[in-house]
């Protein structure tokens, strides 16, 4: 009795080669998709971190503006206060070159009268390095003349204390009497948890003279 040969099916060599190429292409597509998703995730994380850092810097700059207002108007620390220097009718204590140094009572006070009237003169807040936190800096660190404190350093805090500069500018309101009066232009800088994240804010402040 003759045995029937077993039927068998073999994939042609050409078909096996096509299957391998398709599999490799699918793996490559999956790899590219995975890399793209990881890149997008990292970008989102970086964007969120930068946004959080900017908020820290913004809040620090706002605190520096408020500290400068207290410095001008009425410092809560009588031992550190220099509020008596500021008078709407006097430019005493201000200099065209700005005062520098952490031991200088007039640190951060600049007379900007010339730059307000002559084109080509760069305002002090643009010319000075207000981010400088050395002992000979032109800018004032938070709390120096008010005694206020705030955390700074690592973590979710500003990397450095915020700083400010005060420029004296003429008060040229229309219809005002001819006497010379002044305003204060305050420029404050705040830092994020990364010192390279910085926000600069500015305000114009008028101190009314006190009358007995």
C-alpha cells in the first residue's frame, strides 16, 4: 500500500522578504512616534517649569515695588528708615551718577532730570545693572531700608532677593504752578528659582509733602 505524501505549504522567499520589510517599517514608525511623544512631554514639562519660574519672579518684583514705596513714604523700621530724604520739592540725596554700595545710605538714588529732557541720554534704569547683587551694586535689595524679610534660595523661592532703583524725575503736569516738584520712577527686578528667570516692573510714584 502506497502512503500518500504529506501536503506542505512553504512561503515563497519573496513573500518572506516583504513581511520582514513591513515589520521593520512598523517598528520604525513606532520608534519615531515614541520619540515624538517623549519630546512633546519634555517640552510641556519645561514650559510648565518656565511658567512657574516666571510667576515667582513676577511676585518677587511686585514685592520689591511695594518695598520701594515703603522706603519712600514711611519705612516700618525706624532704625533703617531713610524716608525723610524723599521730598516732592527737593532733589537732595540724588546724583546724576547714582549712589552705589550696601553701606551707602543713598544707594539706588539717581537723578534722572537730564535724561528726561535731553534725547540721546540713556535712563539709569536701562544703563545700570539692577540685577547685580554685589556689595557695590547700584540697586537696593529687598528690606534694606524697611527691615522686611522674605525667603530666597533653593526650592520654590526666588534664587535671589529682588532689587530696585529709584530715579528722580521732574513732575511736569499741565496747569501746575511753576515751582519745581519731583516724581519717583521705581524700577524693580524679581528673580525666579532660576536666577536667569527675571521680571522687571516699573511704577511712577508721587510723595505728597506733609503739612503740619
